[in-house]
C-alpha cells in the first residue's frame, strides 16, 4: 500500500480512508488491502471487499487471495460477485465460475419476471385478487427453494436481501 495511506492512517479514520482509496487505480492499493484484510474489523473487511470489486485488477487479486486461502470464499457476497461478473472479463468470469459457480448480473427485467413466475406459483391464475386458501407445506417448500436463496425469514434462508416486516407478519404461521 502506498506510504500516504498506510495501515496506521487507516486506523485513525478507517471508513473515510478506505473509502478514499476507490479514487486510486494502482495495483499496490489492492495488494495493500489484501495484506491488512485479516487485521480489519468485520465491517472494514466488507468495505475492503467492496473496494476490491470495483476494479478489474483488484478483483483478480481478490479471487487469487480466495484461491490461496487468504480470504474465506463465504466472505464474498453475491452482490460483490455480481459486480465482478459485470466487468465482463472472460478470464475473471472463468475464475468466478470455478470457485462460486456461474454468476449472472440479473437485469431488473429478469428479476421482475422471476418474481412474477413465483407469484403464479403461489397465487395461480383464477384466484388472483380473491381470498384463496393456501397450502402451508407447499408455500414453505416454495420459499425454501426459490426465496431463501437470497431472503431470510424467521431464521431460515440467507440474509442477502430484505423482506418487509409486513410480509413477516403475514407469514408467521407458514414457517
């Protein structure tokens, strides 16, 4: 890491100092972030990972560090992986696929289509807008297979995306 942004300076104002690094493209910054990563707090580690995912060269360094066992692959979030995949670098995408499987940056239209498909499963056409009686077991199974990948509800699933409190109140009896 450059002398002007050493580890001691990061500790004085960590979020601001780390955040300022996004303006500098030098490879040494990515290397320096990886060097101090184990000594950072969990919150600063997340910020460091976000920074590493901003530049192609830093992203490559991050994937190499994961492959070398310096960073736990579980520390890298799906959003960070999508940010790396969005760089559309064939070599990096091969490395991502090898470690985490195929990563796609979903477009808003693709997300909306997936949500609409799930709505049709949960509320089949013909009962839309009516008070339909649901099948608790089938609803639970649908949540676990389709929604729990990103959403966490009542200690089940993954906390990658939020679920509104209103939905939690409506689903307390399901899970």
